[in-house]
C-alpha cells in the first residue's frame, strides 16, 4: 500500500528522480583510477573501442555504461587520437572531455644547433616512445629545433619533419640573401654555415665569422677551419684530444688546411642564425681569427695583426698552465 496522500504519479516521479540521480552520479561522480595515468587513443578509434580500452585499463567501471551516458549526456564532440593524461579518480564525464579536448600530451625531441647527423640519429633512436628505424640523415639536412611527437609515432615521420623544416628555412633565407655573397647555391650556404656554427659559440660573432670566411673564399685562401679536420675522423662528434700534425696535413674532401674552397659537404647541422649569417655576412676586412680567452675570438685584417693576437693567446694559455 502506498503511503497515505501519495499518488501513483508521485511514486513514478520519485522513482524517475532517483534513477536520474543515479544516472548522473555514474557520469559525474569519481572514477576508479588510483593514480594519474597516461591513456592512448589510437588513430581511427570509435566511442565503443575507446570505452572498451578505458575499461580494460581501469579508468572506468563499465564500457557499456560509459557509452550509454556519453550518448545521452555529452555534447556530441569527437574523440581525438593521441596520448592523454587522465587525473586520479577522474569521472567518466571528465575523461570524455579530456579525450575530446586539446589536452594531448606533447613530447619533444630537441636538436641543438651544431649537432651532427650521427648524433641526431642517436637521439632519435634513444627515444623509446618512437617506433621504427631511420638511417643517419644527410649532414646539414636537419634544422636544429625542438620537435613534438606522439607516443608510437615513427622515427621516419619525425625525421621527415626536421628535414622539411630545414628546406623551408633555407628556401626563405636564400630568397632574402644579400647581394654579392660568396656562396653561389643554397647547398654551399649550408656548408659554410656549418663551419660558422662550429667555429664560434658566441651568437654575436656569427656574422663576423661568416664575413671572414667569405673573404677567404673570394680571395682563394685556405679556410683553415679546425672543425673540418675533425669531421672525417669523428663525423662531427668531439675529438677529445688535440689535433695531430698528421691530421692537419691529411688530404680528403673536408680538411680545409689541405684544400682551397669549401669542403665537399656540411660538417654539422647549422642553425637558423648561422645560415642567416652566411647569407648576410658582416662587411669586414677580417681574414684571420684566434681565440681570445673569453670563449670568443680576436679578429685581424692582416697577418701581422693576427700574429700579435696569437702571441696574446699563447700568453693566456701559459698563464693558465696549459703550455
């Protein structure tokens, strides 16, 4: 018997209200995740497959309940592929909002300016969340920068973005090159920029170093860039010792102490600033440079001035106990 004064309609309304509250609580109430958890949505996933994967991985209690509530209560957004971070105890509603939103986890691989291609290869292969293999990229073909990637993405795809970025940057800079520069092609610009990249660690010096080497190229002088000696030995990795006299005299396609002109190819992957410096170098009479003890260089227009700078550098090294 229903309570006195209670009609059947009232009982039905009460039952519906209770059911609705339960239905809503199952959607907006806390979920079973014991800790913050990464969740991957594969490409082409449907609501059904995502719900089943969420249940398998313990993010929700029931795939069927998730699907039903999502269809009734959600705004009808689209689940996106990618990797997402689901908070501890996230409700089904919160989980769906995350999977339909822009909270994809962004992971990065960074290629510093002046990193040679053998080390780019090693860095890509060391990223355990990438898949597949890649060859060592052509030297000078990668633009140093930070590149985002998704878990499970192929190394080939990431490398392709790095190389496409270099082509775009080089094309844009070449189109704005200064008149009368020493390099004749974009590839020559990359080769000379790779030397500039390796020869100075001071950003403020890049244009001056580029101007110096441009002067030497025009005059048919030996470039005499130490990094071009090292490259055939280590493929651009640090040598870890002093250069030997036999290596200074070695004849190959890179050693600019034994050949006039540019090396046969780049000796590293130059950054934007070194490329820009080569394509718009400083107007200078400098033909010589030597370390100045501060991480930079002393520049000279004449051999006499250069010899004075070299003497100062040796005095600094003796004071440091290096000689």
